[in-house]
C-alpha cells in the first residue's frame, strides 16, 4: 500500500521569494516519486521525477526536489517564485513493483503575489 | 505532436441520466489510464488499459461505470445511471509501452462532470 500527504493545501509567496511545497509519502516498495503541476484549464504536467537515481532531482522551470528516505519526504523547492508558477501542485507516488498506477496527494495550491 | 485530448470539457446532467466521456491518447501509446478527482479529494485511479485489454480496474467505484477501448485507440467511460456523487473531474492519461520501472504518463485536461 502507498500513500502521499501534502502538508499544506495552500501556500502563498511573493514573487521573487523561495517556494517550499511539502510532501511525505508511505510505500511498501521502493517508491518512484513525482511532482505534477496543473495550471487552470490545462492537463497535469510532469515537473520532475525520482526513480532511485540521484536523490536531488532537478525539474523544469527551476524546480527541484530532494528524496529523503529517512524522513520519507520529497519536498518541492524553487529559489525564486515567478507569477507563472501559480498553479496546483501534486505529489505522487508509484511503486516500482512493475505497476505504474499513480497515487496522488490532495494537492497544494501555490499563490504568487506581485 | 498532439497531446491527450478529452471530450467534452464540461458536462452537466441530471441524476439518472447517462453520460459518456471520451479520451484520445497520444498516438502510439499502448497504456491508457482513467483517474477521477471528486471535489475536495485527491485524484484517484480508476482503471488501466493496455491496448484494448483492461489491465487493472480495481479503482472503478461500482458497476454503473463502464470503460471501453475498442481497437486499442480511444477510450470511453460511460456512467449509467449517473448519481450525485459521480460529480468531479475525470482525467485520462496515456503512456508508451510498458518496460522499465517508469513510463511517464501524459495527462489530458480533464472532463468536469456535474450531476444535478
């Protein structure tokens, strides 16, 4: 069984300040972890993924995440927020047993103010 | 290359009516998935096709939901009869042939279903 907990339903930042979106996971297998983003009226887009290679993963648009097994965390960060980053972000886990069914967190809405 | 498309983008129906959602995956993608997000809840897996075969339908909520993928191309998800709790956003995703621990799933924009 696997699950994901996104610790904040909403995060508000000012443009140019750092972004931190928190995610904790639980998995019976060695997990693959992902962050997806959904902008209004768009499909979910893959930001980055961790699949048991480097623990610090770099994604698109300046985002990165660090896999910390001891803390069962996979927090998403960005040094400087841009207005275009305002969207909903989903932390996702998939086991590596051969199945690629995704288990989603509830999502974190990122609000960016000028 | 066209992405995953879904039709309609919105659907409003009365309780007891039937609705059919359609998903066109990226051309050549054998894997097709349906997910649903009920308001205030997380996105949840419904089922997975490999070509025209149902690989996993463990997430289908009940027998009012019927998914098909004739010919292994587009897929339909029919809800008959619709109930109030079926309201939500239905996402479709597709990925290339299985192989390796992970194949990226590409998502469509979703169909927002409202049952009144």
